[in-house]
């Protein structure tokens, strides 16, 4: 190492400035570290893959504070799904789906968004949207509630149409209801750009002959439309999206299926999924979820709202199923 002046940044960025950079030994894990350094002395610094920079304090190895607050985090923000409509009602649309997970997708066919830059000392609001409540008789399905992480907002899914209406717009749109003859058919509601797809349309079969409605849109596909004319085949819920942000692949935000006089038709379901269209009582929209993760070498966030906090491989993961806050100490 040369004799230039060097400044070490310990505010969370972990960078070095000046004339010199420092190379420290890198080990695959703690076992490899201990084998290479059987008798460490206080002040020794190493880097352990998946754990981060460590220093020996004279008694034990411990993580340094160089990687305190993570400079950026990945997120998955899913809103509450819409409920289905009553009386051969359309399926509810899935809650809006926004993701910044590397290598995955956001809803509506969009690429993953940018990571979110956090600031140490700030507290960020987390709101988990509820699903639309079930409706009875000939009521219109209810939209789900928005989910929020800091400045990231996902829109609640659209409620399904009733026996005289189109589906509501939302994160993904609700399905249109059966028309009981006549034109035009009831259309599905629109989805929100970069969050989800539109719902499908109902058919216009004659009353007493055929009644079937469209399905809610999902995060990755348009809701299916009911088979045209005198048919009892309802639309299938639009497919959701799979994410491995928690370490395991889970599909979420599928649209609710339409309803048929002959037989109810289920949708894809999952967190933020739309409720099925109903005859007398519709399906309830699924609750949303907010999931945040960052490298496990960074310090653990301060949270409220009792999220589930896990460490899986190289990541620390916070799963919110109810509203709360998250932030990192300055």
C-alpha cells in the first residue's frame, strides 16, 4: 500500500476515496476464514461472502458498521384485490403489482422497476391494502384498497360488474357481468399501466338460457371473457406473477373467476387476488402484501406493525401483512 491520504466512508455507502484502495482477504464462509486465520489478532479485517466485512475485536469476529443502512432495497408491493359482483357478477381484479426484484417483472407486462434508495434516519410508511368485501344480491363488486411503501403505490383491484354493469377499473380490472340478452355486452374494467391487466367481458345469453360473466384481470394476463352467446362458460381469472423475493417462488395477484349459472368458476387467487363472481354472495378480494429485502450484511431495519423478518441466503426479508413502518438508524 502506498503513502497517499485515504478517507474511509462509514455512512453506509462503504466506499473509499483518496489515492489508495485497500484489498482485504475474501473467504467463502466462516469455516474458510477460521481455517486460514486460526489465531486472529484484534483489528484484523476480512470479507466473508454473503455476510460482509468483518473485524476481529480480540474475542470474536463481528460485522463492521461500514454497511449500516442499505443504499437501496428491493420491494414487492401488491394491493388488495377487488371483490366479485353479485347475481352472475364478474370476477374481481387483482390488486396492482409493482416489483423491483432483479430478474423479475412488474405487473401489466412491465419490466422490474428500479431499486428504492433509502436514507438512514428516515422512517418509511408501509400500508397493506385490504381486499374488497363480498357483496350480495345484485350489488357491484368493491375495489380493493391501495398498498404503499414510501413513494411506491399499488392500486386496489377493480370490483366485478353486477347483472347490469361493466367491471370496475383498478390495479387489474374487474370482469364484466352477464347482460341477459341484448347489446352491448358488459365489458371488463381497465387495468393500471405497469401494474395489471383488464378484466374480461360477460356474454349476452338470453335470460333463463345462459348466464356467464367475465373474469378479473391478473398481474400477468387479461381476465378471460365468457363464451359468447347462449353459453354457461364463464371467464377464467387472469394469471398472476411468480416472485422469489422471499427465497421461494410464490405466485400472487391472480384475477377472480367469472360466475356461471351452471357452475361457479374459480380464479387464480393468491395474495391480492380478485374475488370470484357470485350468484347471491360474491367472493372477497384477497389482502395485499408488502415485502422488502436487502443484503443480510446490512443492519436490520427498525420496524412497527409486526412484519415477519427472516434471513434467507444473502438477504434479509421483511414481509408486511398489516400496515406499519420501516427505517434504518442514522
